[in-house]
C-alpha cells in the first residue's frame, strides 16, 4: 500500500512538474512532427501520395525518436538540484521510484501520440481510425513497454557522462521487437487501404497486440527483478 | 595441470581445424547448385552458434554479477561479449559471401540474418558501453546483456513472423553422411575455440581486475597515496 | 526504535583510485552535536554521504545502534535520517509547499500537507513564499526550505552540510535554536561547516578531517541545558581549526 502511494507520488510529481513547464511535451511533439515531415520528403511519390506500406514505419520511428528525447529530459531533470539524491534518500524502494518515473514517461509519450497519430492520418491520408480499438491497444501496450525498458536504461545512465549518446545505443537493440510489433500491427490495420474491396487484417493486428502484451510482461518482470541491483551505487 | 589441459585442447582444435578443412574440401560432395560456395556453410553455421552461445553466456554471467557482486562473473561477461562480436563479424562476412553465391545478393532481410545482425549490433553496443560508460560501465553493460539475452527469443520470433520467407529453412537436420559428420565436427571445433578464447580472455580481465583491486586495497590500507 | 548512536569504524572510500576517506573511525552519540571541520576536499561530504546510506563505503563499517541491537534495514534506517546537502533537492517548478508535501508522502508522514505547513512556519517562509515555485526562491529561502525538508519526518539523525550558507542573521539564529532543541531531545547531530561562530556554544564534539584522515578529535561533556558553559567556544573552535588547516 505504501509502495503504491510512493509510486503514485513520484508519477504525480513528474506530471505536475511537466504540466507547469510543458517543456518535454512541446519539444517531443515538435520533434515527432518534424520527423513526419522529413519522411514525407523521402516517401511522397511523384503523384503526391505516400505508399501505404511505409506509413506505419514513419509513425513508429517518430514515436521512438521523440520518446528517447522525452526519456533523457525526464531523467535529466532529476539532476538539477540533485533531486535524484533526494529521492534515493527517502525510505522507499528504488523500484517504486523507477515505476513512478516509468508511469510519468508513459503518460508523456501517450500525449504525444494523441497529437502525432491523427497528424499521420491527416498528412498521409491513412485511415488509421477505421479500427480505433485495436489502434488504441497497440499504442498503449507499445508505450508501456517503451517506458519500462527506457526508464531502466535512463536511470542507469544517470551518472554517466556520455549518457545522451549511450541511451540510443543501449535502448534500441532491446526495443526492436516492440517496434516491429507496433509497425506490423499498424500495417495490418491499414491493409488494403484505399481499396474498397479489401479488408484490414484484424487477426494479424490482434496477433501483434498479444505479442506486445507478452513483451511488456517479460520486460516488466525483468525490470522489477533486476532494477534494485542494477542501480545500487 | 589446468594449463596443460588448455594446451591439450588448443592442440586438439588445431588438429580439428586441419581435419575439418580436409573434410570440407575433399571429404564432402560438391553441391549440385552452389558448387564450391556451399562449403562456406560448414564454418558459417558454427560461427552463428558461437554468437548465440556467447550472448547467452554474457547474459547469465551479467545476471550473476549483479546479483552476487562478484567481479569474476563480470570478467566472464566481458570476455563473452568480445568473443560474440568477433564471431558475429566472421559470421556476417561468411554469410554475405554465401548469400552472394546462393541468392545473388550480399544481404537479404531473412529472419535468421536479421536476428543475427541485431544480436551482433547488441553486442557491439555492449562493447561501446564498456568502453565509454565511465565508472559505472560494468553495471550498465550487465543490464544491457541481461535485457539483450531475454530479448533473443522475442527478436527471433518477431523477425520470423515479419519475414516468413526463409529459404534454406532447415538444412541441418537433413544433412547426410559425410556432410553431417563434417558439419558437426566443425561445430565442435568452433565450440572448443570459443571456450579456449573465453578462458584466455577471462584470465586477462581477471589479472587486470586483480591488479586494480590490489592497488585499491593498498590505498585503503594507506600504503599508497 | 530510534537510533542511539552511530559508530563508524575504519571507513574508507575510494572513487576509482582517488581516495576520499582513509580509515576514519568515529562515535556519534545521541544528544550531542558533532562539528565536522576541515578544508575543502577533506572528505567531509563523502563521510556525510556514507552516513546517509547513499554512498557505499569501500571498506569498513558503519553501525547504527538502537537499544536492542543494530538497525540494518535500509528503509527503516532512511526513515530516521534527515539530510541537508549542498543542493536543495527541490523541484523548481513546484512550490515550496508542494515540494515538502511530495517528500512527506515519500517518507510516509501522516498528514503530509499539515506537517509541511507547520515546518514552513518554523523556518519562517510566509504564505506568499510557500505558494511560489521554488525556482523563484533566493538562496536563503531555498536553504530554509531544504532545512524544513530535512526535518520533515522528524529524524533521529541529522546530517547537515553547511546549513548556514545563505542564511541571514535571523535565519542563522533560528537554525541555531533548532539545533539546540534537537540536541535537547536526544538527536544525533553532525554538522559540516566553515561558520565556526554559528555553532560555537552548541558544539560538544569536534572532529577535523584532512585529506581523508581524521586528524583531530575532542569532546567536552556538557551539562544539559547549559550550552553556554562547557561546549566549545568560538575561540576554541578557531584554535583547533587553524591548528590543522593553517
């Protein structure tokens, strides 16, 4: 019980700090939008359309890159005024702090997705919202996995000088299955888009949703099991 | 005694090397479609086995290291990480040559190729962390190795479903006669070389660590300033 | 069970091959204020870090003694330790009150908000100040807020690193009063400071660190409530300090 209230305190604190400054949300969203635009230079064909096959990839690259940005900043904040030491001095387990941070970051990423997903749908003419339920499940599950794995590594990198360059180095190899699943699930929803006779491959989408759920469970378990020993000074 | 065993196994691996080379070139039939190029397979697949094994060794050793805080496990993880990068590189090069001959392209996004490449990238990342991670690099690297080892089945599974076209789906169980013997002898050879390299590299890390620990103890005792 | 004494035995701390502490042994008792003196880089902050459980000693032991044995559970231990460090540990975007309420929740303080209000009264941060974001605070206000944070969970052990920095005359004298109260109520106090004048009279135990070694230790028993009589005077402290730091 106390554990949960500590998790909630840390998460709520992160959200409150962010809603006051909005720095992370603004920069993440801007960056994600910029990634979408840059991809449009590469993928918009001479006819002025984008091949439907590449849209899921564009979306997930934008989410993954902007997520890293938010992740570094959210943990960097704990270095100003040394608040991370303030947290570590408190009589709560490291795992509670970790979960609180992960929940905060998951919320930031979800908010960015709320902007970026419709933007992708509008800019690239992708009927992403034809199947809203699986889409929301995909986004939520992928965001949870991303935040858990990301928080583990961002926390471990907190005391490392070259953390900004090392975060993608350690994070992306572990995120590969998650990004594949996210991309493929979204692609399944867009299957045959623009062709009125075709139908979206919902079976494939739900297969990848289950895969994401398994990924999340495996890495939440691994993180909870190892986090305490990984961050001890 | 230990040293003697080491050299005995080193001797065995040298003999096995020549023997497998002989078998590969003179003891096995020429492939009907690929001719000589098929022979890469005898060394290529064992290299991939070593890569996977080394990653798992690094993961398990890292887990033991953070749970028991004993530097000996870290030595093993570091050594396994380096060996994985080495064998992974050999595997990727030999695989590309095979691919050029068999499929006409240097690289194909096949499940196995992609998984191996990702695994190799993971271990290159591991080496980068070791080198540039600063004072807490050992724990960061341990975390990466643990998460990476847990990730192997997920990567393989996701990549496999993503790219269902795997041409030579499973060559190994179908091998016959001399091809079979040659293949498994090569596997044995590479496993022995892996263990020998691992032991040699662990010994090196251990000595470095011991020198560091002696200096630290001397500092603690006030013998050095 | 509250901690009655802390015994530090032969503690060393290395950062790589740099030695910050070299075999320090020390006893800290309840109801006593220990002044930890020494030049910059002597290892004072490192020792404080080790006592606060944040930094792991390279070798040696720290035992936290209760009446019925040693306290080993790190969470129970941290609940009894209050730390004031160089940095304020405050989130700039949150108000002073919100910062304290947040830490109160982490420490499991009952009625965290009310307790925070009471402490803010004690450190004399007025209603307007406590509802302003902490980033707008002056150095002195931040220091007072940080002090309130250290006292929030009513700790038995108080570890204070330069608590007088940034405080004006009234702030310093109310801090000195708070220290005297804490001493009276049998707390363990360790104060790192260069401001010898501020702690004169309160101090009954002086420790000087130099290059990671304990070079001087002196105690004067002090009758309860007679701070003016026995403890170390400003002159005493100055003599000791200059004797070792030149």
